[in-house]
């Protein structure tokens, strides 16, 4: 995943992890092990989006899939 998304830094993604809540965030950085997302909003099962404080570090191995999120101006 790392080489593909490196070209998409500063892009908003919807991320579905293998374990944990799905979320949206802006890809800030990544290395061979982690992707770092900022401005994160989690989507718990009750359906109420929850803004998360700080940056979220996600291991590449825990990502089921990612999808770019269309910008509101597009």
C-alpha cells in the first residue's frame, strides 16, 4: 500500500481497518509500517460520526481497504 498512497499525500481517505472502526482522514505521512492520518472522523456502529483528537497511526497490515473521498467542491 505504501508506494501507491505516497503519491496521494494530503488526500482524504475512507479507511476500513481489519480490526477497529472505519474512519475518514487526511493522509499526512507514511512509511514502510504505518500510515498517519489527521483530521480524523470515526464511524462507530451507532452511526454518529465522531471527530478524533490528534493524529491516527495505522499499521498497513491492519488495513482491509482504502478509498479516496471526493472533495466537497468536486
